[in-house]
C-alpha cells in the first residue's frame, strides 16, 4: 500500500505509554520511509472533528526519542464518542443534524490521510472501530491501526495493554510514601484508592508490587518499625464479593493488635452498592459521554472509609488516590519493550493496509497481531483465581470469593 500521510491521535484517560507510543511511531516511520508525512491531531477525536493538527517536522523526527522520557501525551487527549451526536452538538464539535462519523471521515479525506493511528483504551478503539466501519462501508480508502492503552488492562482479547505495568509500579511507589502515615495517629485507617472501573487488575498488580517491595526491606520491630504495620491488610476488587461486616470484624482484630489498618481499593469495588444508596436517597448519578459513572463524583474511597471507620474503631482516616500519579508517569522498561514491539508492528500493518488493534491475542495463542476491530471490547474482568493473586490474599489473611455478575 502506498502511504503518503499518516495521522496520529491519543484519546481517553492518560496512561504511561502515550508519549512513548507517539515517539515510537515517529521513529519507526522515519527509519522505514522518512518521506511519509506525519500529522498529529490535537486532543484526540476532538482535533479530528475540528481539523486541528500539528505536522511532525524534521526537529520532532530527530528528537522523537525524547518522548520516551515523559508521561502524559504531547499531542493531547479528550473523551469524545463519535456516535454520541447529542454530546458533540452540545460541545460545539459538530452541527445539529451532522453525522459525526461523516464529519471525521471527510476531515481525514480533506487532510489527505492514508493511515490513522489511534492510541487509546477500549472506548478509543471501539470508537475507532465505528470509524473504520464507516470508512469501509462508504468507500473511503483509509487504514486504521490502533494501539491498546489502558492502565486497567481490561481490553478483550488483548493480554497486556500498554502502560499497565508502569501504572502498577507507580501505584506501589505512591503507597510506599502514603502508608508511612500510619504512625501519624493512634488507630489509623489508610485507604489507598487505585484506578480500575470494572477491572481489579491494576489494584491487584499494585498490591503485588508493594508486597514484593516489603519483602526486600529490613525492619526494626523493637522501635516500632514493623513489617506488619506497613503491610496491606485488605484488598477490594470489583470481581470480589463484598462482605463489609465480615471484613470489619477481621480488620478490627488487626487494628487492635497492630494499631493501624491499610487497605488497597479498586475504585470500581462496591460501586453497585454505592449507586443503589445514592439513587435510593434521590441523588443523581453523573455519567460521561460513554455512559460510564463519573467515579470522582461518588468517591468510592470515602464510602469504604465510612463503612469501616466506626466498625474497626479508627481514630483517624486517610483516603489517598494514586490514579493521576500513576497514569501520568513515563513508561518503565517493561512497557518500553512492549511499546516498541507494538509500534513496529503497527507501522508494518499500515504499509500493508491491514486495519485492527495491535496486541497479543489471548484467543489465538497470545500471538502479536492486528486484531480485527469488531473483536475489541472493554470490561475484561481480572481472574481472581490466578495462583499469584490467591497466594497474595492468603498472605493477607483475607477470604476471597467471586462477586455475582
């Protein structure tokens, strides 16, 4: 396939891979064919609809490796769903009566784009799927190649999404400081709220990383520096059944014995219960353009803290969220290797005109390939029966049973 102009966009929430993925794509195109023109739409699909882009010039190509050292996205993100016309009209991105998919397709044609690279999570890539289908059905000769970004690691059927390994490591690092607060007051309850709307993978992986860090430390129990005080005493995930009373009884024993309790909480845990309480009280549950509950408006961490504080006799409660700290980090070594393998294949697929989302296909022997867009969906649950997780929970002393779904 002849490729003259390539467009890049990043969308959805940040993850520790966006800047590096942009840099990796620029580097690979420059290595293979420096004559290919590269543009970057500003703030994702927002820039595509408005025709706002920057051209990747010679300076950016020569210094693309610098992008690997930074988090965030140099080309900007937004949350835009191309099939939610009402929201886009309200935001002034399309006019009343316009089909946003057609607006996007015509903008790509006007900009002379042959290949569009979307870098995002399930919402970004399902939106890319809608766009790719529209382009195909309406005779637009354009290839769409996505890269899977989400710290939740919950994209079906992709084994490992970009940025998730780094986010788990950063959440552990965040906790290493926050849990130091456990001696700032007698009978302290600390809730570490980790991102993860529908999937508990990140909280589980962060708990594992933190526990591994604990195992490498030296302790001086006689002065009060004990591993048990720094340990994780409970983990709550969306995939786990919620037993507030039973856990409160167990954690009361921990509080009485140790003097503090540390909880790792996935922000999606207990959300159905919280929503039910809010709606029963006549409160409105706010949602984003994709229909997701705005978790920052219901504060799961505060809800859990409230459920446990009195039951376990906490004198002081601290809720700390590691999400923005984790998701804005630059990619670690593990993710950099994964990013390079995926960006290299993404460029290869672009030149042969093969659309899809790049990833290790769990339904095809974990083979790295371009996975057809219709097969991509979000909400992959974390498997709580995995040996490493059951071992982690046995070490904590917490009973785990699956949530009803």
